[in-house]
């Protein structure tokens, strides 16, 4: 297994507490190196990692998925309790169908791993949130596996998780699963809803919603308000709440927190110029040709430019719930490498970086599919 972090004196073995994304997000790059150089040592290196992942995929506390933290030294994934498609694990799932594509389908290993993971993800991690207009959208939450072998859903959505719509759309196209295109669209619609819900027109970094009950999914303001109250204990005038009824307390809490309807808590109000939402819109548009996706993307682009543009560049912002947010003097490299690239390609002709000829790695670098005629 690879060593992902080094101390000043160096290390000689993989760590027992390695993030799964660090371990499983090397396959495209190393496979492409072997294709370009003819030297199989690069592919051999990542194939050993893939074999480890395959062997451990059903030995975890959520069989089919990988925990955020694993023991890479022993190739043992059975102790981790936190699972999601968000930070620390996202690209390991993304790379399964993409590696199959880069290899031209010459091996079914990563396809099988992806399909097994998606069965569990669709059943346990994807959920429909309760929102005011009752639209059928999907978000992707976090899973916590308890010692009693119970799997609990934490309905926390990350901007990072918005890549899932594009992943599911690509997998649906590759593996001829038309129903998964519908799921991909619902995931994309979930991220678009989150953008449209805030005062800036931009999705927060991390937020909670209330999952729909199994029986129905009709907007219930009382249920939403109660969940909001349970997730947000602090308020500037909490001492005066004893004289207020619950409805008034909820109204004051919503105003104080600037909480969009449908969201029940916002753990991080920042926008860090992230690309995941536009990435999924781009992939889904290239697959379906639905022009509504480009219209939605343009609205997002205008909101982002309006809030983040500076004299010389673009800046992350502090709080998407304020109509005009403070800029925080930070521009990550993925803004140009991914976010702007996906916006550009979305409005270009489809033969520019065609998805029939290229596969994108997790940082939006296109790798040519040399196996195609």
C-alpha cells in the first residue's frame, strides 16, 4: 500500500489511519502513465491498491461502501464507522467507473465494485429531503455504523457530495442503466435547489435537512421547524423564549439564523469556489442534452461571479446566507482547474473535450481514451 504522508524523518510503511480517498484516488493517473510510457510498473502499483479495496469492500461495517479512515498498512477496513460520498472518500467511488472507462472495459473489476457500492449508496445514503415545493430531489448524507451493526443516516449534505450526480450519470451511460439517469437528475436537482435557496444564490459548504418520512413527502412546516429547533440551540434572545409560543420561537430562530426553508442547520456557510455542482451539471448535460441544465448553470454562474469577483481574481466568501457576503481573500487552485473549466466546457460545443474521447480525473484533467478507434 502507498505511503500517503511523510514525517520529517520519513516512514517506510503505509499508515494505519489512512483516508480512503488518499488510498483509492490514484488509479487513473498511474494507469495513464503506463499507457503513455509503456512501463507497467505504474499500473501494477495501483492495481494492488484496487485488489485491496475489492477484498475489503464487503468486510466493512457498511458492506459495499468504504469507511473514511482505513488501515492501509494491514489492508483492513473493518473498524471504520463513518461513511459518505463527501470529503475524505468522494473520489474513491468516482474513480471506479472512470477506471473501467480508461481501460476500455478490459476488466470488469472496477465496474463490479462500483455497482455493488451504488446498490448500498442508493439504499442508505441517498435521501429525499422535505422542501417547501415538494419536488422530488435527492441529497446524499452521511452514515454512522454503530457497534450494534445499525446504520444511521445523518442528513448532512456537503457541497463536495454534489459530484455524485455526474458519477451516477456517467455510470448509467457506461453500464446501460437508464433508471440511474433519473437518479442522477434528482441528485443534480438537489444541488440546484440548495443554490437557489440562499440569499446569494450559492449553496453553503455543509448543511442539514429533514429527510422525508417513508409514508409521504409533503411539506410540513411544523416538522421542519421542530427539527430546526433541535439542531440549533443558541439564540441571542433565548432568555425571553419562555414567554413565546413555539411558532413564534421558530420564526425568530429562522430570522436570526437566516435559515432557508428546507434547511434545518448550516454547519459551514462558506462558499470556497467549489466545482462539484457544476461538474455534475456538465456531465449530465453532455449525456442528456437537456438545455434546462445550461439555464440553471448560467444562473449559478451569475450568482457566483456577483459574489466572488475581485479586482484581480475571485475570492471565497464567508456566508452565503447574507445578500452580500464578506470575501475571505482565498482562491483555491480548483477554481481555475475545475470550476471555471466545467462552466466553459458546458457552454462549448460537445466535441470540445468530448466525453466519448476523454475521461476527467478528479481535478478535471482530461485523459484521452486511446483505446477508442
